[in-house]
C-alpha cells in the first residue's frame, strides 16, 4: 500500500501529523482487541497507549514487511496479554471467565423466547469470555475484525493451519452457547458421517473447501437436518460477530488518550 508506506516514512521522520493519522486510523481496532481480552475499558485504554508508545520507539526499524496495522495489532495483543496474566497472578483467580459463564447460564431466557439482537450480543460477549484466549483471539480477529486468515495468523504468531483449527473450534463452541440450536447429528447421510461433515463447517462457510469436498458436504447437509441447523447457526454466529465491529474507542477516552500520548512523547523528546 502506497499510502501506508508514505505514512510509515512520515512517522520515521517524526512528523506529528503522521502520528495523529496513525492514531485515528488504528485506535478503534486496537481498543476492541484489548477490550476483548481484558473486559475493562481502563485496562484496554492503557494497552492501546502502550502500543502507540511502542510504535514511536520501533518505527525507526520498521521495514514495512508486515503492515502497520498488523504490527500494531500484534503489539497491542501482547500488551493486553501481559496485563491479563499479571491480573490473573495477582488476583490468583480467573474471576472474569467464571463470572461471564455464570451470567450466561441465566435461566431467564427459555428456548421458546425469541432472542432479540441485544440478547444475542450479550450472549456472544458472555460466550466469548468463556473461551480459552487462543480460541477467542482466533475468532475475534477473523470474525469480529474481519482479518484474513493470514493476517490473523501473523498477529498471533501461529501458522495459518493452526489458526483455522482454532477458528473452527471457537465457532462451533460459540454457536452451541449462543443459539439454541441442537447439537450436531451422529448419523451418516450421503456417504458422509455427521462428524466429518461438521469438521468441514468452518471451511465450508469460508468457501475454502475443494470443489469435490464441498459437493460432498452439501449432499450430506441436504439430507441431514441436524447438520443443516449446525451450518445455519454457525453462519448466524459469524454474522453476529461481524456486528461487534461497531464498538469504538469512546470519544472522551480517545481525546484523553491522545493528549496523554502527546505529553509522554514530548517529555521523551525533551529528555533526549
Ligand atoms: Zn449430519
């Protein structure tokens, strides 16, 4: 990207308007990422601050090999993870996850009840909180943020294959919690077991299955109501996740954070 390369060059020259641009361009995604791991707006804001400070430190060595966005993502992810680990050691418990799980088990909503959008969002957030970090991040980067498999894999420092495995497991686990759809079937239809059909759901939805396999999965799904429901409810879960992209760094936080960053950078410049 030409724009990105010139932004990086301006950042390397210490152009203040470039820093503002990079901040505006990336703050919301970074905030969502940190918030997703930390579940605490203040902590998330601090992680974003760390990322932008790292940017000014690391920009001189920036080769532009990975995109600026991916790089910032990676730094924010690591900063948030560190905070999370610190919090877990000092508190000695994983209170957040279990609390979220408890909330999710709220018996108020019976299966008969129509789920409105807000309720579905609440369910998604609660269900995501119960996933292990590795699965949650794969799901978050791909389905909430809409990154490509490669970008998500690079951010997390894993192979694309590992990323896909995590994504698949995360999607199925979430769809089970969020939708009231029944568990996948356990029979065989059109020469394919439900177990095998379900193992391809994620690739099927992403359109990455080879043609012959895609045809076999489709033949199974056509004849197997259980698997049809599994495919549909997983698709719904992915669509629901995409709606979470609307979360942004609230304006008062954004203003405060930017002035804090400017103060930190000014102090550093006067030290040098
Ligand atoms: Zn089936």
